């Protein structure tokens, strides 16, 4: 499966990238501000590509602030000040592959594709919203098989009681993407919290070459950070890797179709609302609601063991 990734590394993005590079033909990556500020997410993407042996993959920096909101929120309390705390010797990043804004570069890349590709977005949806707003026509839609986004929830949040981080960080972008009419799959907390990796498995990561050692350090820091804020740490939720798995193997997931909107301001900012009765023209979105946890973990380990000799 050929795809473009849109990411905000971030520790769980690091694992998702490691998996995607082994399971997909990654045509390019755009970075977006999210877990940490935009410059850091771009630099982190390049660093990770070097660690995973793929510095050849093009990387282009994207949005550094939300679509409409003036303030940005980050998750440094979980990912550390660098976004990749836990393994400090990652070295330098890579140079931007283009001077175009990420959404324009993505459009140019899609125009050159001979077959439909997938878009996988694991951070706030600012870049995706800008792309969809600027290039919303049949020609581009025919070049995208699906847009799989990690974000949102129908059953409770991780920033507020109802809002998930990515949608809370840029609710306007999330609402635009879910209402775009493009083929969107929402992989949110409803399903990512069903697919955790036991913390007892972290030591196994260190047996998968340098890439595994880096991931062991990162996820170890992640577990400690979650413990500091009072979350249970018998398992680690691999949110972004679940989105990669859903893009690669949607048949392994249970999906619900629903017209959705995202609350854009106020106390319920970032909350996903299912539009009942009259859909008011909102298109149906595929929402992941279940997955076979054992299959998912096997999918992850199948990917990571490929780094063992790297």
C-alpha cells in the first residue's frame, strides 16, 4: 500500500512510523505541530527516519499553529520537551524536501501518482484541512483511496472528559476533515484503547536492533510520564500505530458509519458529536469501534522484528 503520512512526533508517532516503513510504501511525510511545536516535529521526523534506515523518504514541514485558533497546545508532559525524550542520542534531522507548504507539496505529489494512495494522519489535522480546502475536486479525490486519521472519540477523551488531544488541538481542522465528503476513517480512542502493548513487552523492543533500542527508551519514558500523571501503566496505548494498522488492514477492524461534527469552541471543544436524525448534509464517516488486539500486536511485532538485523 502506497501512502503519505502526516505526523507530529511524538513518541507514539515514532512507533507508528517504524511500523509504516515496514508495512507500506511511504511516498513522503508532512509534519505538523501537535505533541510539540512544529519545528521540533519536523526535526524529529528526520531523526527517526535516520534511525529507521530511511533518510531517503521526503519530509516537508507543515502547519505550526491551528487552523483558526490563536493558541496552540502541546503534550510535552507526556512526550518530553523534545517530543522524543527517553533516548537523547538521535542526532541531526534532515533538510526539508521542498520549499512548498506541506499541503501544496502533498497536492503536487498526488498529481504525480499513477494509482490511488492512502493518507494517514496521526496528529492534529491542520495540514489535512488545508489540503482538502485548497484542492477539493474530483481529480484529487480520485487519487486518494482513504484518509485514515488518528483522533477523536465517541466514548470519552484524554484531554477533557469528552475530547481527544488531536481534535482538541485543532477542532476546526478536525470538523472540516470529517465533514469534507472525502473517504475518511476515524480511528479514535474508542478503538486505540482496546489495543495496548503490555509494559512487560518493552524489554523485547531492545532486542530489535538500534531501532528497537530507541523505541524501548522512548516508550519507557512514555510509560513513566503516564504514571506521573496518574494513568495506569500496565499497558501502553499505541494510538498512532493503530491508525497505520487500520489503513493497511481495514478488514481487521469493526467499523460504524455515522455523520459526525466536532465542537469547535467552548467547554466541549474537540468533542465529536454524532449528528442524529437529519444529518444536515454531513457525510458518513467510518469510525473504528473494535479490533482484535492479539492480531494488532502481532502486526506491530511483525514490523518491528524486521529491524533486528538493521
